[in-house]
């Protein structure tokens, strides 16, 4: 999706960060959820000093129709909350794992169905 610097019609900014790496990561997260996005200000960092620094941060934009879902995904990705659930014990070696893991790190056995 091509987007000119001054054309944000039909789009909303869903995320911004000082690091272009973080913005690209969030773009990948949204893409994995089927949401297209574009990055603005990717090369404007050279103007920092001439423009306020925060105005030079890269920004991630999505279509208006995807904004609410995208914002929820971004907020979830940025939250410090751990995955809910209970610890599980590997049936192969007895190693205990946190709920977000599906395979044993020690022996490779898959988590049993619950």
C-alpha cells in the first residue's frame, strides 16, 4: 500500500516509537493478524534538530476500518501481562513449563492436550 507523506486520508496512526526496529516489529505483528499497515517518517530522522525530535519518530498507520482491532493488538503486544494459564509438566521428562510454551525445552515433547 503506497501512501504519500501528506496523505493520511482514511488512515489512523496506531503506533509510534523512537526505534524503527520496534515500529517494523509491530508492523510484522499486525501483518501476522492480517492487518496491512504502512510506516511514515522512516527516513525523516535526518531532520531531527530542524524539527522537534518526536515529530521525526517513525509511525505505523492502518486503515480507519482496521484501527480498533489494530490498536487492541498493539496494546496486547506491548503489555507486561503474562499468558494466563497454569504450569504444565512434560510427560516425557517431568520438566515444568509456563503455560505459553507448547513444547518441552529439555526433551522436545509436546504439551499434552488438556
